[in-house]
C-alpha cells in the first residue's frame, strides 16, 4: 500500500510518501516539505500565535493535496516537541482538526526516542548489538539505548537546535559569552541523563540521525547525499571539536555556504553542533555513524508491524 507520514516538526512540516507492505522495507515515493519553524514562532508566553496556526493549517492542506495527488491510501499524522510544548497545544490541535480534518497525534519525547530507535535498529540489524541512538531535532534531543527493538532506556531533552538558537544565540555571529553560556547549559542538561544509560554498559554501535547530524557530518567530510543512502557516513568527535569554534565565528550567511548546509538550517547549525559535541563527549563517544532512517520511518515501521499482527 502507499502510506503517507505527515510529520509536524519543530522546523518543518514534512509529508513522506512510501510504498510499503509488511515484511519489506518502505520505499520512498515522494517528499513534500515546508519550513515552518514552529519552535521559533512561540510568543513570550510559550504559545503558538494565530499567524503560526494559520500557516500550519495552510501547510497541512497542501500536504493533504499532495498525498491525494500521489494516491496515498492512509496518512499517519503526528506532531513533535513544538506542538507538544506549546502552551496552547490543545487549541492548535482543535483548529487543525476542525479546518483540515486531520487528527494530529502528539508524540511524547519518549515515544519519539523509541520510534527513532526502532528505525535505526531495523536499518543496522541485529548484528549492530547494543545501540546508542542520538537524534537532534528542532525542539528536542532524543537519546535511546538498547539491544532489542524496544530500547532499555529513552530520554528526551529540550535541547533542539531551533529552540536553543532562538533562546540563547541572538547575535549573528553570536557573542562569545552567549556561546559559552549555551555550552554550559547544554552540558548540564545532558550530564543529568548519562547515568541512566551508563548502567547498561558501553554500546557496541553509536548512531546519529536528523538533519543536524547529517549536515555536521557533511561539513566534516562525509559523502554527499547524492551518492546514495548506502554510503557509510560518520562524524568523528575530533572533527566536530575543530568545527565548533569555526562555526561560532561565522555569520548565518557564511554557514549557509558550507557544503551540505541549507540556508534554512544555517542559523541553528552552531547550536546543533554544541549539542552534538556535548552528547558525544559526555557519553564517551569517539564517532557516530549516520543513519538514513529516523522518526518518520519508525512511525511507518510500527504501522506495518500492526498491520502484520492484525
């Protein structure tokens, strides 16, 4: 069947259309995305304003039309941290439902981590052993660890690259004092969770997903996306530690000129790099392998599992 996953994220609203059936890997057929940056549209009270809601509804309408045009049989709509953490989340969901007919499922941070872990496990297989999975989104950082398809530990921290950029790095380029303050904040937050994971022992394989990690790996020398999904890509902590001070001295426009960095994501690349560096350092990770699959694929795989069991 042809499935569509409608991901209302902190940075983008992304419809991923795949051809899928139980027992087979989902094959991408179409992608439709719009940069909405919901995480940066929150007002001082933490609510998504009327303009942000209107824009979200417009993008959902566009996505539904794209799904219809591509012959999608079922759309799986979900929202992550930007909607989850909004003070007026219930009002946002009600308006989307009333004006589009879409019932957005708001994933908890732990659900995000578990579904992303499932996608990484299926991509790398059982031979990868104990997996540690890191995922930096626009609104949150997800961490998951385990040896099976369900992680033994999962955590979600409010350390998304978009959220941190909006709240901590107002300058372009940011002031050194602001960068240091953010670095301290990020490391304090991550350090609180390390013990929860370290009691399970060292992972056999460390995996990173998300656009932030992919872009950091690319500027550090990883293969271009045009070379295909199956080319191994990794990010070394040593390379990342060299890039962080360089990124902190660049303007947003200068970062956008780096290989693989999109104009829309350039502004939050430094915050993402600080989170990635801190996570790798505090978890004692020298390198991560980039996984092409992440949350959206996890949602699809879980749906296929339910179809198969039914």
